[in-house]
């Protein structure tokens, strides 16, 4: 399927988020001169994060774009090559593995997949504009910034309720906006949410617009049964309507779980020897900078051992 003359690399890392850049740092320090294909979002989700306060080593927190810059500089210092390019096709049937990008074709003795997962968006006016300015996809990351505030949560599944309940540690009130009149979340979570005085539900309702002046101030709501529209003042909009793992490239070549995440063992090994996966592409549970970075470091350490054993 790939026929041009390829450049051969010891390790190619697909993705430049915390998992990819941490893998690059470890692989580079082992003199593998790894190639990172950055994808369209250099630095991954951190690049759109206003401030990260839960990554150790930065007692005052650090701005997302600055953390991305630091990750890249540190990896490059030891010989990482970063290409602003995306993998468009991979062939994992034989080693070295083949990777095709917009601009090039490569062979890789080992491959580390760190293409992340994308939070599902509402795709409504104001959502993009206010991301990091009141719109969030992560309560663990951002809940702390909403002490004593009134927020809404959008969604009706386990993560909407879990994250909504988590937010009650900080906020004054959480209104859960759900498009149906029944929740998909498990019974225990539902009971906890119904019993919590800070949690209120708004049923059969969707958010149609997010409004503010620099930061979120109001949402427009529409009742899907009656068609009634109203405005609601709020300090924050937490959106939990699922994540989409970026795994299209590997379908049919790697074992994926029922939700499309790459399956790895505790050594970040995928179903193909020599191919590792790390970060949110293989983790639907923790979804943090530190956990993704840790998985990336682990994947690189395993790739280093693999190359030692197969050289
Ligand atoms: C707004 C926001 C705020 C957050 N705040 C925090 C926080 O405060 N603390 C915290 O711990 N976590 C936070 N998170 C979560 C954290 O950013 C993620 O857990 C982390 O970035 C996941 O890292 P990753 O490397 O697995 O994937 P990502 O960061 O998702 O990176 C994926 C990478 O893969 C690349 N890619 C995708 N497809 C291709 C392809 N075909 N070819 C090449 N490259 C490709 C992308 O360009 C990107 O570089 C936040 C997330 C968001 C969205």
C-alpha cells in the first residue's frame, strides 16, 4: 500500500501531546533520535488549556502553551525530531512498520502511538470561543477554579454524573442539563446525584448557545419537547457527552476495545509486538497530563528494550 522510498527511523511517535513528548524525551535520552509526528495540534490538548495546576513541579501552575513549549524543548535537547505532519496511513503487518504522512513515507523499527482522544463537542456558538474561559471538558482539571460558583453540566451518562458530583466539592450549585428525561448513568450514581442538595436536573433540554464577555456568563437553553427557549446565568459549562479515541488509522490492525481505544497491557504493549500505545488513545479512565506522560515514558522504555532484544 505504500510504495515510495521510505526514510527509516528507530522509533516513530505519532502524536505530540504529553504522552508523545514524554515518550520522545525517554527515547531521545537513549539515543534513538525519535521522530515525532505532531499532528494538527502541536502539544495536544494541553495547547488549548489555559493553566495546568496539577502537573508537579510548577507550584504556581503553568500555562498550557508554555508547558507544551517546555515539553518540546526538553525532548529536542536530546535529539528528538519534531515534524509538523500527520500520519495518514500505517501498515503494521510487517516490521519495520510503514507510516505514511501528508509529506513523507517512513519505516519504523518501533512505533509509539499517542494520538489521544477528542472530547465530543456540542458544536454550538460560543463553545470554542469560551473553552478554557468557563467551558471545560474536565472537572478534575478545572473544578478548583469554580469555588463557590454556579455551573451547569451537559450530559446524562456516568461521566456527566460522576464529574457533576465531583464538582459539588467546589461549587455552590450544579445544574445537569440532559436532552432526555431518563439518565443513562448507573443506578448508584443516579441515587447519589438525586440525594445531593447541590445538584438539580433540567430535563428534555439542550444548550443552544454559550454567551459571555471574555468569560462565560449565560447559556441559551431549548426544551426539546415544548420548543420553549430561555436564558440561564451560569459561571461554567462542563460538557461530558463522551470522548472519541483517535484510532481510525489502526482499525483492523491493532486490537481495540469496544469503545475504540487501543488495548495495551501494563507495559503499553499493543497486540502487535514493537507497537506501543500511551496516553488517552489507550486510556479512557484517567485522562490527565501526568498519567498520559507516565504512560508515554513507559512506552518508550519498553521500545528501548525491544530494540535491544531485536537488533
Ligand atoms: C481544555 C482542557 C483542559 C485540560 N486541563 C487539564 C489539566 O488542568 N490537568 C490535566 O492533567 N489534564 C488536563 N486536560 C487533559 C489533558 O490535556 C489530557 O489528558 C492529555 O493532553 C492527554 O495527552 P495525550 O498525549 O494522550 O493526548 P493529546 O493531548 O490528546 O494529544 C494527542 C496528539 O496526537 C496528535 N494526533 C492525532 N492524530 C494524529 C495523526 N493522525 N498523526 C499525527 N498526530 C496525530 C494530535 O495532534 C496531538 O498532538 C485538559 C484537557 C482539555 C481539553
